[in-house]
C-alpha cells in the first residue's frame, strides 16, 4: 500500500512539474509566431545560404516487382535546418527547451521528390 501511494505521489509531482512549463510554452509560441512570415526564408542575412540536412530512413520493403522493376518501400524523410526567427532566451521561458510546430505555421523548404 505504501509503495502504491509513493508511486501515485511521484506521478502527481511529475505532472505538476510538466504543467509548470505549459503557460511558458503558450506564451512563447504566441510571441514567436506573432510576426512570423512562413514565406520568408529564415536567415539573419538574405545573402547567406540556408543549409537543409536530409536523412532518409528505410523502414520497410513493402514489395518488389521484378518484372516491372518497381520497389515499394515505407520510409522516413527527415529535414533539419536552423530557423533564425525561432530562437528565444531560455531564462525568460523557464523549462521550455523545445517546441513543436505544424507545417502550416513555419517555413518549410520546397522539395521536389522525383523517382526514376
């Protein structure tokens, strides 16, 4: 019985700690997106290039059609870049180390995927 009470109290304290950053996250999201233009390339200097790193992770080979030479796969294509406009002072937003955005909120590189 004591063990289950201790586990419950630990679980509640973890929830309280997580909820602490909730208002800070909401305020930070609002602040970062207030004047954000997702059509503008996110660099400090427009004459500098923006490096986008790609990684392709093959998860599964779904089908191999040898006759028609078709390979069907399941994979993740990940892109990573630094958005100059989405940075903040962590001391102003305690506990917030990362944020998640949807693709309609922030700049996304325009990529054309072609198969041959």
